C-alpha cells in the first residue's frame, strides 16, 4: 500500500516539476533567450537575486544570469538533515589575502548554484535588531529603520509552520507575532526533535555562565532581537511546506522563489552556467552613466554574448563578486582602475571598500564521556546544528566595566590602519560608524527587550557521535578590508582582504567570547557530558588564562565567519558609499545593487533572513519607480 502511495506522490511531483517548464524558463543555452532586450537583468542567481527576480517578473520580462548550475534535484542540498560539513556541489572556497594570525593563510567559503548561500547555509534565521537597523538608518539611509524593515521580514517572506503537539511536547515553541505565515520561505521544526539531553545541558549551562542575564526565549525568531537564547533545534527553513510533498525540504531561495508551481513567472528567464564579465554602459551629457546591458561568457569558457536591458540592471552577485564586476566595468577608484589597465567610466572610490566579515571560533570540539547517552546527546548518527543559540549582548559578554572600556575605544577609534589598507575611503567612514555602534551599545543597556545589540553569539552542535562543539561568533566587526581585482581576466577571482581582528576592539570581543567557551566546558551540566580533561584536550585556554594567551589562541584558531558584507555600502558617497538608500549606484541612472555588499554594518548575525528583506525592499523600490513613470 505504501509503495502505491509513494508512486502516486512521485507522479504528482513529476508533473508538478514538468509544469515548471511551461512558465519560468531555466536554461544553460543562450540560444533559448532570443535577441530582444529584457526589461530587467539581474546579475547573479543567489539568495537575494531570485527573490528580486520573482517579484519583478510578475509583470515584466526578467533575465537572471547565474554562473553556477541548477541543482534542483541534488539531495545533498535539498535534504535538511544532510550532515553538517558534507561537501556540497554548490560550495567552494577562495583564498583570502594573508590575514592576522596563524601563518596568515585563510580561505572563505563561496557558493556556486541557484539559491546561492541559502542552498548551503545552516538554516538559521536571525532577525536584525532594533539598534542595528537604527544605526543603519542613522548612517544616512532613511527608510531602512526597524519600523520600515521589520514588516518585510514578517508579512512578505516567511511561511511559518507552527510546531505540532508532538513537537511541542518535545520542547518546541513559538511566538506568533514574530512570524509571517503567507510568504514563500518555509520555516519549520525538525520532526522529530532530537537530543533532549544536550538541549537541556546547553540551556542550563548558558544560564549559569551568563549568571542568568541571558534569558530563555521560546522562539529563535524573537531570540536575537530580545538578546536571549533559544533551545531546541529551531532551524529556520527546516522544511518548505507548500504541500506535504515538500515537507522537510531545505527552503532555499530557489525552492522558495523559483521552483514551486505557485511561484512560476512567464516573464522570468534564468540562464545558468554563465558568468557576467562586465556591464555595458553609456555616459550621458551630464556625466551620468546608464547601464545598457551585459557581456557574458560560459563559466567554463567559450564564446561571449551580449544582452540588452530596457529598464534596469540589478547587480546581485554578492559581496565578493559584485564589486569585481563593477571594477571590470570601469566603475570604482579611478587611480586603482588605471593602474591595472582599465579605462574608468565612473569614479566611485567606495567600490570594494568597507568590506567586513565576522570571525568564527569553530575549531573547538570537546570529547563526550563514554557514559553519556549518545542518542539523547547527539541523536544517534544525526549531526545537530543550533541546538542552543545564545545571543548575549555586549554587557552580557564583557560586563559593565568592559562595556565602558569598549565604548571609550569606539568613540576614540583610530582610522589609520584602515586608511592605510584602503579599507575605508576617509577616516570619517570609520569614526562615524564606530560612533553609531557606541550609541547602539547604549541602547543595549536599556531594559527594553527589543533594543539590544549583540556583539557575540554562541551555538552548540554535535559534529559526530563522540564530541560536541561550542561555536563562538563575533557579530559586529570594526575591522575593514577590501575586495579588488588584480587582472582584467574575469575568470580570476578577486582578492578578498577582510583584515580580520586588526582593530583593538575586535580582539577584545574575540578574547571575551573565547573565555565564555572555556567557562562553558567546565560548567555543569554541560561539563558532565564531557571527558574529565576535555578543555585541555581541545587545546582551549584554561579559565583564568592571561589575555595574551587567549589572544594567541584566537589568532591561531579563528576562521572566516562566512557572512561577508559591505563592499558596495549603502551610505553617503562622501563616506565611501556606493549606493543610495534606493540602492542606485551613485552617478548612474538605472544600475542598482541588491545583495549583502550594500549592508554597511554587520547587523545581521546570520545574513539569510536579512537578505530576503533587502530583496523585498529592492523590488518594492524598483516597482515604485515603474509606477511613478506610468
């Protein structure tokens, strides 16, 4: 009987997917595209790009160009229970420029398929904070504050599936007001919930280590904005729930905005396996630049093609590649462009500057004691991520004295190093941002749960059946780096230089986070799950170790946070901004950017949910322009 049911479901899914071909076109063959101009061209097929394309293609012709493949049937991506760390066909890494610590060698993960990072991320959804969005708005971006941005995250994006009675009995819970129920992005709980022993140990230990100051929240959707923490495997996008056929499927941007039958768009064409070499532009009498199209090439190499646009080009290739495309197109720092043989089209010094990324302390694995109940701790063979996620505020992490010291550093920050490495365009870029962050930390001290501004986060998970990891993440870096090409060859990756931990305040925060990891490892009931010498075996500094020792451990251990932002920042041009609050590239008529590169401050602890908000806001502004013209 069950085989018959499964066969019927397979046929339903087959014909559903067959129906996709009749509407949205997904192809890797340029001959399928014709020669007529598209109203909109979107460069990139990642998290933000597909959401923008979906909204624009309701009534307009849209071309999306993605350099990676369409992996619609790849179960390594689609299965939300794929073990963390499993190699993905959508995942590769590029070398960073030499960084502080270790031997200077670091690599940053990149994505290479439809859906982009939402096809490989850890399926955690964290909202930005009130203080964070207020800081972005105060940086010269009216319309990007909490009250403007939050409704997009609720009403237009999420399709939340509340926990069923069984899941609630196992510990799942939610707060309805922080969720949307009609959007395309599925958010749900794992079924069944697993590893209750680890959940309880992590929850109680976190409470002890932070002396009860980090309160328990029943819902991760509210947790970060409340400066609290959540327990239970509340991973956003555990399953896309348009129909029961898509239960427990990763809800990537592709599976939310592109593949489902309800999201088909006759005006949408998606070209995969092709790289955008550069933008085609013309310059008007007043010096303003108009994007007229794109020059593309098969990613594997081959014959180039051009496609024209009648309305706008939306650059959505991500923090690493969007500035590279601009630079190859002659848009950027004129002196730099001329030095590598590119004729400048538009002098915009901020392109590729203000680049920033969080750091992770992930290489911390504590061995389980043989007496631990493996099933209750690790769920047997399952690997759990985000069993408990804690988002302590600056005060929680540093204490009141530490927070005061950081406040003083922020208000007196030196911009000399960032200027010397071209990470900022003017000293005011960094001093202005640091002052806004300092003001946000003052909000952190208020009693309102909506006003906190986290600087670190902690995640507990199991990399296998014999160990537990505690993952510390610095959320809000002040170090600034660059994205720059060093050749006109579009097949060569740009040079990414994040300048990790090159400001004193970033090192202080990282050391404080590392100390919390040490404390957790020796605090019951979490420590009861570990072997007696787990801390020493892991190579983590002992509780009470000198700052210098902890700092050296941080420098030898940290990895890129995989949440790069800021390389085409949305802020005033005189501060090194690249796009206006309407996401228009300064000095252009019809070129916008909609991806993580426009975020000037790292206020998204996990970028995916915030980037959906960026996409919805970008589409809204573009369509308002159309309405104003008619």
